[in-house]
């Protein structure tokens, strides 16, 4: 997965239509999420589209304590927004993510100005779910 700064570098130079296409492409690049994981327990509340986020337990050694998520959505643009959220946190130490200002990291994308409020209304809930998971893992 590309870093958030690499994505923004490309995003910043695009017009609105191309930004939509970039978000759709980012969504397509997400690691596939098995249908069996798309349950009520992994559903993010408050999104206009269905969004599922599942934390993948990391093993021992260097990967222990790092966050890795599988995610999906039934809407292409929303899936791209999910990919942006994950780009900010994917494979980082849980303690770092727990303390991170994810909304601040996404602020340069100005999603609320670029997209309808329907498409962005679930972003705070996605961020809350990711940070709750990070805190739980960081605390052991």
C-alpha cells in the first residue's frame, strides 16, 4: 500500500474528476477481504454505504503490536476513502496509531469539500474503530 504522503502528492495535482478516479483506484488496490469477514461485527456504523473493517492479528517478532486491516465497501468511492484511512495506519505500531491524529493526517485531502457529505459521514466512525483497535492492542 502506498503511503498517505505519496497518495496526496498525486491527488494534489488532479482535478475533481481525476480525484474520483484516484479514489476508485485506491479502493481497487486494497487487499481482498473474504466475504466471511463481512459481518455485522465488522460493519462500520454511520456510513451511507456498507463498510467493513477487520483487524488482522499480527504474529510474534517484528510484526507483533503492528496494525494490519482488511477492509471493503460496496461503493467504489467509499472504498477509496477507506483505503486513505488505512494508508495512514496500515502496518504501523499500535501505540503510534493510538496517539495519531488520523483526521489531521487526512485533512490535506479536504474530503468534505471534494465529496458529498453522504460519502464522508462515516469517516469519523472508521477512524474511531481503527483507534479503538490500536489502543486495545497497544495496551495488550
